[in-house]
């Protein structure tokens, strides 16, 4: 096993029958404490032990901030230097998944507020900033800036000092694009939400979620002012986002959401989830139990460039232009009137090909295209 093993490869080892204990034992054979602690942090993350994983990673990064992920195809055709923030999934672009099976080698450089910066950068052809582009990472990006200025190759997803993917900032950035519905999103304090419950000062229904939540955590639909009290009874956060609820059901009563990646001005579809519930997450949409939904997803992917992607090409191009990054993940749908309904965007959402090949053969075909486009973007930047 390599000194640094990606999360994806660890998952595959687990799927192949290795136990957590066996993989921890293999990590114990490492002589480098930073690699040992990082391996343990990854394994605890995979098994859902978030607090333990975070603490182990902090300890790992105190020992070393630089890790090397070898190319699967040797010799490597490209060396990419990846800048990461502390954390795992939903904290950084899942580069290990995007480069799996490729001829691209990665040097992973973690930058935090409490760990030393390297005296010089590892050799590289291109730099990719994987850390989540959120306003709260502003101090972290400021710390990265002198390092990025030292880069000997081009920098992709260069942080913008005037932008983060927070929902209210995105709402302001993307408003008034022809053919796009961007629900007005704004932040409120807990006290303001409690005041609304007493005064019924808003039009309902509303969508509410904690300010920094991801993956649908704490997301709810409020039908009336009385629902606010029930919601706050189970949510301890101090700040929340509110947005009007947009009914985007199709004629058959089902909800449809697609995940796209924008790279080089072109949109690539990653999944198309169909659900009976207005909160559409692929994992809970019931796609495994519904062959007809998988068939529809396969058609959606096959026809994307002549269908959804063509209908909304101008809108997606403008969204990408306004965001101004090289790699962006977008979740969106379509209103009954045929407009693009924007849900959210970031540079860290999960993009992968880990679903069953037998059940989702078409997804693996499509994700091969997505991965090829990502690798072509890196190589084009390095050699262009």
C-alpha cells in the first residue's frame, strides 16, 4: 500500500473485505507519524466518526502538511500541486476521485491557520486550489496567497477576494440572468426568526436551513409561522438562511434535480435524481428501487448536450462567467415553465463514480467523460 492512500482506495479496500482493524494495523506499519495519523483520520472519516477523524487530522497536520499521491499510471504525465484546507468531504474538491486511474500525480499541500508554511513548493506543472471557496476561508486564502504567487505553473480555481459560495452571496451574484430562477436567499438571526414566528411577517412557504449547513442538514420547509417554533426547537444554530419555496414538481408529481460540473465554460452532467420528496438527494431518492427512474437518468445523460444542456447553455455559461472559477459544481432543476432553477453551487460537492456498475452502467460512461474533461483542463493549463 502507498504511504498516502486516497479515501477512494481505502473505501475499495474495505469493499474488498478488509476490516477497519486490518487497515489500522497496516497504517501502524508506517514509520512516519504524519502519514500514520492521516491514514487513521481517513479511516475514521469513512466510518462516520467525524469528531475523532477531525482530531486525528489536526494531529497529522501538526506533523506534516505535504502528502504525495502517486499516479496510477506510471510514469506520470503531469504533476499537480493541490492546495487543501483542513477537513475531508465537503471541505475540499474531491481530487482523489477525479484523478483515479489517471497518469497525473498529486502533491497535496494542506494550509491551515496553525501549521507552518513550506519554505518552497514541491515541483509541479500546475496548481489547483481545492479548498472550499467560502467567505469564512478568507483568512486561509490570504495565508495561501504568497505560496500561490510562488507557483511555477498556472493556478486553477484561484481564490477571489470578493466572493465566496455562501448562499446569499451567490443569490446576489446570479440574479437577473435571463432564463434562470434564483430564489432570493438572505440570512437571519435566531432572534429574527423567533420574531417572525410571532408576527407572521413573511409570505409562506419558506425554505430554512442553518447558515453553514451542507448536504441538506437542517433543511426544512416552513408552511406557516407556527412551523418556526417547531423548527427552532430542534435546531440550536444562531443564524439561518431563508428563501421562498419554489414548487418545481414535474407534471407527474415528481421532483428532478441534476448535478452539473462547469469546466472551461462547458457543463457536464454528473447525476440526475428523481424523487417523490421536494428535498432531492441522490442517496435517498429511491433510484436503486426504480428501474424507470434509472432509465430516465440514462436518457437524460445521453441527450444532455442536445437537451437540458443545450436549452440552458447560455444561462450556464453566464453563471460560470459570473462565478469566475475554473471548476464549479452546480445543483439545479427546471421549473414547469422551462426555466433553469438554481439551487446551489460550490467547488467541493461530491463528484464520483462509486455507484454499482451493474445498476448504473450509464453513469460510469458519463463520469468517464467528466473525469477526462477535468484531466484535460489540468493538462491544457499546464501546456497551454
